[in-house]
């Protein structure tokens, strides 16, 4: 079984203190064949440390570690870009500038409002909040063509003052089908992000009904990521996710090299 964790943060991200090399050593200890560093670049985020990575330093450092651990683990140069329409031009310039292997597109804010702080939910009920989030996801995948995989598609359930942490795909089917169709048509993929287990949701992002629908619509590209910000969370639940994908009828999962998907048998 090929094992790859394709969503990892290290101390270059504003919300992690884990040194890059420590993550690599632990990944090797855990038997991973490959990892992708996907540190946060979130232009326009209220906390400016989320757009402060110096890639002129980052890339040579990652390359030196690639050399040091060659033959023991494969390291992909990735990034988790937080999308906001207002930052579109900056995002394009940034992505054209650096030789990423893998670009993960996510939303951490919509309408200029943060989910994490709760601002996004003020004055809205649950369904309306989720609908606004999914509409912003649809805008993202329509406006932004330069990415590989859309991250944690239903992450919105983590936040907000609502007790119920599940949602029904069917309640948002019209929007979500458009999101998934657009992703599939453009040759992009989605990820299974296992951080939901650590957030007490007892499941991954997105929910299984999203994955089933993605498969029915013809989606084939799926990456697997723990969204670890600490070495102890590397590869969290990912072997089980390979089993889950297999049980849903998927034949492969993906990693990326120089922005091209590489498929691994499940
Ligand atoms: Zn994220
Ligand atoms: Zn992340």
C-alpha cells in the first residue's frame, strides 16, 4: 500500500510550530512513502502571518531536505491557498512565480468574513450559512482555474454556533453538483481531509455522501491529507480512508508531481 499524506503544515504556516525536518523524520518513522507540505498562503486573511512565507528561503530549504532524505521519502512542494475573489490577481501572480508540485485550494473566509471567529455566521441560520459557504466555493472553482485539488469541501460544519455537525448533501445538491461538475470538467480533484476526526466530528471532510456523489458524477481524482500541524497527527486515519475509497468503488488515489496527478492503486 502506497502511503502519502498530502496536507501537512509546518512552522512556515502561521498556525504551526513544527519544524519541517521534524515532520519529515516522523513521516519516515510512520512508514509514509510521500508527503506534501501545504503551508498556508491566505492573502487578505486578517492575521497577516498567513501570507508571510518567504519562498526564496522555503524552496531551497525543502530541496536540501529532499536531497538529505532521498530514497527514504518523497517530498512534494505544495501550498494551501485560501481563496477570496478580492485577492484573485495576487493569487495568480503568486502561483505563477513558484514551481509547486501541488496546489490545494481552500476557503477559510467568505464575503470577507472569517468562519473561525464566527463572524461569518452572525445573523444567519445554519442552512443559510452553509448555503452561503457553498456558493462561495462555487465562485472559487469558477473563478480560479489554477489549482489541483479543492480542500476540505465541507469544512464549514466545524464552525458556527450550531449543535448539529452533519449536513445533508441533498439539501445543497444544486450548488454542490455544480461545484463537483466544475472540478471534474477541469481535471481537478477533491481531498479527503481527516482533521474532522481531531475536531470531534468523528469523520473526515467531506462527508461520505459527497464522496459518493463525486464518484457518481465521474470524479476520479482524490488526494488524502491529515491536515497535520504537529508531527503526532501525520497519516492520521489515512489507511482507513484508502479502505473507504475502495469500498465506494474508487480504484486509485492521487499524489502530484509538477502539477500532474500520479495515481496509486488502492
Ligand atoms: Zn484549510
Ligand atoms: Zn490545512
